């Protein structure tokens, strides 16, 4: 019954008379006008006529096809020349055709429903004559509209592919479109929506049940869908794109569903005879799956378009859930899975995105259709053995989704599938465990993420919980940062979704575990004998006795508590590794470690508080991301969770920190204040903790410290309550905790100049003088030093004449040096005096410099004011700036004179200089008293910072103290720190001592080495000390036995590499030379150091240059170990094509080194790495092959020479062993000429020299 109407534009044009003859005669402008006129006319006619109007001319006996008013010819012409149609007409034509098809779909649907209803009732014939004619008209109209809309859709998608950014603006924002652009995406949507509805029509009624015609229509619909599927901008993200994707998914689902139904309809019936049956089955096998025709197009779209995976998954889900057809999803999965794993391996190397898209399709199918994917696992899982890591990663995620789905079904799945289900689940879990150790870092990361996914959905069995936690902790040390990040994310997820408790303090769990273990033992003892007697008859079907419910419950509880304790201990054990990641050069490592430590603290994991303190120094990181993570983590731990007790929480924290952490807290508090995370409300809470006689003196100390931080940010808030602060700081509570004095002085020091003045007659000044002079008996001797230091700083910041006041205190202290009847010097008093003298000297130096800066600033400001007031009478010197320069020079001379006055004047400090110099040279006196040694050496270094001459005179003393291993670590560490200050102050005086400074890096004391490394790092990175010639000493510390020292050495090279692009590159030859000559360095140690250092060479240009430099370092006269080292260094570089060519060009100069097997192995590694590079593979492979052939030839030649030398040695040995009368040569006696020639031959050279000479002759050849 169906009417044969072509579904292709070219075939359809042959049956109609288009306007091409008219258009071909016109030029381009006239042609465009003609096409647009036709388009406008067609749009008008489509709006005025019925939906079947275009189809009326498609039947026999229709209107005259040769007439110029033939609408079908107009439509064909417009679609054929759609590119010449104007932008507005394009949209109008697509809109009208799509609207007509929508009306046509509704008409066909209603007619088909009416026919079906009548057929079900059986009252009349299914289709009468008039209905047959109507259906024919509708079928013709449908086919024509499908053909025309397919043409419009192809034009729209072609334009969208070439111009992905055009036409994506909203309809009201057309002005933003680029020139020549049109709203192609809107047109595509207008085409796809009615086409998707057409795919759901009952073609059996419409086309008379003819399968071939139905298949043709469905293939046309799928063809249109595939066109849109291959247009990336069409199915990309966005509101318009989502509407297109929805229509496209429905179109694909409905069309493919109908194709699968046709497979069933075209299946042959049972024949009467066996021969006919066999023939029919053969034909059915050929036509078995009509869906197979479109599967390759789907696979191609998935490989080429990332968004195509999502559209096809939506289509599969719609077909399975709305249409009850899961065959589409299974067919696509099977089609993708039947690809050979080796093909996926090659595709991974050439087109990794395609493999990634396939993996993404599998994952999305497993999320939306887990049952379908479960049935396909048998063909998917074998790809885990392939080498395409993207596909392995996807399969791992698929397994995780299926496990989550099975866990949601729970007992229902177990009852349905029984033991098979449990075995499959265990098998999948084992696969996930194995893939954590995959060779690909990407797959390892995805596997850890899959375990986190299982954890979020509570699908990890309790028996696997601690095992997975242990594996994740092991992956924290993975070489790939991506894996370490996923491991920390997994541990964080396990912590958040743990099945044990909201908080995990291990002490409580251990106590509960011990308690319930005792209860369980007691219950088993009680139930045991009674259970044996009473339960003899209670035997189940399998012969097992039913266990008492109470005992069973206790046993389950004990097992749960035991698992909780183990989990807590695992997390505690991870803290050491996580703390190391805080210092990682990877930003991701640091930020993830911070987040994980914060989470551990929130769950009260044992040891997490100490780890949290190690976060604080990262506030000084150069990376803003790390600093933001520190601030956010600190706010989560102490500020946001502090609540109303925030002031007390922060006060207790401040008291518990060490010096470095206090400095970090100062930086963090500054950021918190600027970001208004903490505000003036905190000040009110802190002042409430400041009663003069506070019971908790340590909380008072912390509150005062926080107020000093506030004073540094907003002094006015503190100045308003300064009287209360001073009363609390110098009140009775300070007698119980002398550090309160120090902290109160820090508050005063934090205030700006002029906000508070320490007058000589004030009680506070008197108390400070009493403390500094040592007349406060309640201050312990060791605490006095830090308290006195803070008091002296406060005096120089706030007193009117600090130098006069401090000198008076020093004179008072000098009168207290002798005591008792014997009049002997007091060691404690002398130590305090020397300490105070050194501190006053340094503060006085800083005070003079501050005064000079203040005078210079005030002088410039006064000059600016004078100029503003109209003082225009300036001399020529002022105009050229000579006056200002002279004033600055005079001021500098004055400052220098004041600084010299400190050491060479008539003050107390000038007397202390010679005293300290003599005292530190007196080994007997210094060796008798530890406290005196510490104070004297520290004071000496401080006075050396004042005067260059004094510094130069006492440098031998300083290095003598530093080099004496019998001195305490504290003394030598102070000397190392002082050296840093001296290098900054007097670089020329310290330059001859550079080697001595670097020698401290090899000190036997860990603390001294670490301090030396930190000081030198600061000096080198700030260009205050040259590093060339001595950097190998720092490189040696990469192998230091102390973990933190080695970590600081790694950090030094990391920062050095960031300084300039060539810093490390220029130092590598120096490092190589010194390390190669270091007899105390093992081969393994050398390789570890150079591997780390060479890892900073990333640029190809630097690699090529370094390769050439290393080629010239091969030396035939050098030791074999040096040549091995050079070859190893070359093997650690990612040698480029240019580098390989340079190796080949310089090959003659180092061909002698291939006598060593280790050198050969190093060069073999070079060629292997070159072959693995994907970019420029052909050229690299050719260069690597050329170098390898040369190496093989030389190795074979040297081997042959070695055999010849061995033969010569055997012959020589035979000659020596021969008896004098024996005739060795069978040819008789030599002639006279031969004898003379033999006598002229010199003694044979050593074998190594002969080899070298032979090689040199070959080189010359």
C-alpha cells in the first residue's frame, strides 16, 4: 500500500522540476535574490496551507510538476541552495518545515490510533478506501518532510562545525553573532524535535506493514540523528544544547527501538517443509540485526566526540526505561568491547581522547543502566589486561558502580542470585584491590577514587575497611602526585563516612574494647556448659548448634570495636607521611595534606594536634594557594569551631607554640584580620581574660600575646585599653609566670611610636629596670634572658632616652658582678651582664638607623612642604639635586659616626668589646662554665655586627668556637646564625672565610648542620653569598641521615631552580666535578644526588647544552668512575633529537669509555627513553638507532681488541716458560735482518696504553 517516494534529495529532485535552470542563468547576486524570493514565497505558502500540502504533488495525478508554482520543487531548490538563503529566511524555513512536521505527526498519530481502535473492536474493515488514500497522502508528506528537514539539518550542522561560536546567542541577542552567522542551533532544534516525534509513529499502519519501507524511513531518521551526533557544537553544554541533546537522544532511542522491533517482525515463520525452513533461517541470519548497520556510526561518534557518549547513554537509558528495550545499550557496549585490546593500545598512543570517550561511555552506562552493564561485564572485563590505561580506568569505575548498585539491592540480590552473587562481588573487590597497584598512575588514581565512591555509598564491606585504609596510606608515598591526592581523598572520605562514630579518639575505643572483651569472655564461660547440655538437641539442618543471641551480639560488638581501634591506629600512622607532604614541591600535595590534617583534628585522631602545628609555617609559602589553604584550615580548626570560647582557645594555643610557630601565628593572624574572619569582638573577649591577679597565668600570657598581634594590625583598639593591659602584664600573676612580663612588653613594642611613652618616673619603667638589672628574685635564671630581651626592646621602642636608661642599668649590673666575702666574680651575674650588653648594643645600632631614616623622611617631607608654600628661590644646586645628595651624604656620615661611637666611645659597650674578646680567647675560663660560654659567645657575635674592624679581628675566635666540637650545640648554632648576620653586614670581611662557612655543612651535629643549611639558603637565595664552588656541600645534605635536613636541602634546590631558569643548570658541572672526586661518597649516593639535581633540567635547550658539556668531560686519562658518573648523568636527561645528534657528532671523543658495561647500560637507557617519546617519534628513533649502532660497533671492536691482547699475553707467557734449547719457531732461525729488527723493538707497553693507542689511531683514521 505504501507509496514509493525517494528519501534522498538527489533522487527526489529527479522526480520534480526544480528551479535550477532559472538559477543557473543568473549571476550570484541575482541568484541569491531569486533563492530568497522563493524562500519567502515558500514560507508564506507553508503557513497558509495544510501540513500535507507538500505531499499532494508527490502522488500520481497530482498538480503539474512543470508548473512554476510547484511547492515541492520550490522546497527542493531552497534546500539544495540553502547556503545562499538569507539568515532570517533560513530560520523561517526550518521553523515552518518543523512546525508542519509536528502537525503531520499529530495527524498520523490520531489516524493510526483510530485505525487500531477499530481493528480491535472488529466491527468494520481495518482500512477502507478513503482512509487508504488519506494514509498514502500522509505517508508521502511525511517522507518529503523527513527528506527536507534532513537537508536543512545537515546544512545547519555543517555550518555549526565550521563556526562553533556562531549562532549560540539567545534569540533576542542576534546582534552579537558574527558576520555571516545565523542561528543554526535554533534551526537544528526545530528540525530534531519533530523528527524525534516522527520516530515514535506507528509505521506499521502508516506504511501498510511493509518492513522494507519502514526500515528505509527508520534508516533516514537515524541518518539525520547521526549527522547531529557528529556535530560537537550541536550537542555541547548549554541550555540550547541540552534541548538539542534531549531531542536527539529520543530520536536515536525511538528509531533504534523500531529497528530492533523490525528484527522480530521480519523473523521467518515456521515452514512446512524442512528445506524451506533451512533456507528461511539462512535469510533470517543475514537480516538478523538491522541495528548493526548503525552501530559503526555510533562507535565512530563516541571515539570522535566526547559529548556523543552522553547523548548515546541518554538514548540507551530512554530506550531501556521508557521503551523497555535494553538491546540498544548491550549492542553498543558489545560493539565497543569487541575491539582488540591491541587496537586500543595503539589508539591510546595516537588518539588518547577516543579511548577516554569509550571509557566514559562505559562509566555512564554503568551509572544509568547498571543491570545492563552487569550483563556485559563478561566482554568488558578482559580489557583490564590491555595496555590502554584510559580503558582500564573506566572499567575500574564501572565495577565500582555495579558494586554500589548491588549493595543497594542488598539481600534481594543475594536471595535471587545466591552464592554466585557473593562470589562475583568478592571477585570485583579483588579486582579493585589489584588495580590500586596498576602500572599507570592514572589508573591507580581512578581506582582509589572508585574506592572513595564505594565508601560514599557505604558499599565497602567492614572486612575490607582497614585493609583499604592500609593500602591508601601506602599510596601516600606513590611517586605520582595524582595518586597521592586520590589516596588522601580516599582516607578523608573513609573518615567522613566511617561506620564507627562521629569522633574517633582511640583511647575511648580501646577502653570500650577491653570492657566488652571481658564481657564476652564472661558470657562465653557462662553460656558454654549450659549451652552444651541444652543445645544438644537444637541442631540445625547443617548440624550446627544455634548460638546464643547475647553472645552473638557481644561478638559482633567486639569485632566492630576492634576494627575501629585498628582504623584509628592506621590514621595515626599516616601522620608522618602526610606531614612530609606538607613540604612537597607539589602544590596539590601541600593543600591536600592540610585539608586531611584538619579533618583528622576534627575527628580527634591521636597525634593530629601535633601535625596541625606543622601546618602553620606554610603561611610563609610563596604559593598563594598554599597560604589560602593554611588560613582556611586554621579558621576551621580554631576560629569557626571556637564559638564563644574563641579567645580562650586561641590564648591556650598561643602559649603552647614554639618560637617558629609563634612567628607563623603572627602571619596567619594578619591574614585573618585583613579578611575579617576575626574582628574587634575578639579584643573584648581577650580583655575579659586580663584581671591583674588572674588565676590562670598561662591563659593571661596567651591573651597578652594575641593582643600584641591585634596591636600590630589595629593599634587603636589596644591603646584604648592600655592601662588595663599594663596592670595585668606587670601585676601579681606575672610572679607566677614571668613570661607574662615578656608578653606584655611585646604588646608595648607592637604599638606605633608615640602611642605610649615609658617615662623614667613611671612604675612600669621601674619594674622594667628592676627586671633587666636582675633584682627580681622570683624570675628563674633561665627565664630571665628572654624576659630581659623583651624589656630592652620595649625601652628602645617607647622610652624617651633609651640609650641613657640602658647604660645606667648596665652600670648597675656591673656593680653586682662581684659578691660574697671573697669578691670573686659571679658567673650568673656576669652572664646576665654580657647578655644585656650585647642586646643593648644591637638595639642601639637599630635605634640609630631608625633615627637616621626618620630624619631623612622628615627632611624630605619638610622640603615638600616648603615647595608647596611657594618657596621658589632655589639655587642651581637644589635644581640639579646636588643639595639633596649632600644632605643625604652628611646624614650617612652622621649615622656612621654614631655607630662607631658605640664601640669606640666612652660608653659601657666600648669597654665590653675588649673584655669579650679576651674572655672568648681564654679557653680555661670558657671551658669551666657553660652558662658563661653561651652568654659570652652570643655577646661577642652581637658586638661583631657593630664594627667591621672588631669583626675582622675576632673572626678567628668565632670560627674557633664554631669548630670546637666540644662546645655545646646551642653555642655553635648561635655562631652559625650570627655568621649569617655578619655576611649581610660585612660581606667583604667574610669573603675569605667562605670555605670555612660551607665546611659547617659537614658538622657532626644534626642541629648545627640544619642551622647552617638554613642560614646559607637564606644568604644564597638573596644573593648575599656566592654558591659556585661550594654547592656540592649542600647537595651532599640530600643524603643526610636527618630527614628534615634532607628535606630542607631538597627545598633549597627547588627554590634555587625557581630563582632563575639557568641557576641549577649552571651549577651542575660544579656539582658533578666535586662529587666525582669525593672519596667518601658511595656510587648509590652519587646517583641519588644527581638524579634529584638533574630533575630540575626540563627545557630542551638546557638539556642539549648540558649533553654537549658532559660529552667533553669524558677523559681517557681519568679514573673509570668519573666516566661512569658522566654517562649516568647523561642517562638521567630527557635527551632530545638535537641532543642525540650531538652525542653522535662527539662520539669519537668518548668512544673509549665503552669498555665499561655500566657506561654502555647508561647509553642504552638514553636510547630507550628517546624511543618512548611520542612527539617527533620518527626522527628521535632514527637518531637513537644511529647512536646505538655506533655504540655496538665500538663495543664489538673493543671486545675483539681485548681478545687479541689476551692472546698476546698467552704467547708471551709461553715464550718465558720455553727452555733455552727448545726450537719454538718451526720455520727455523730468524735471518740477520729479522734479528736486527727484533733487537730494535722496545719493551712492550702496558695493555691499557696499547688499547688507548690503538683507539687513538682509529680515531685519527
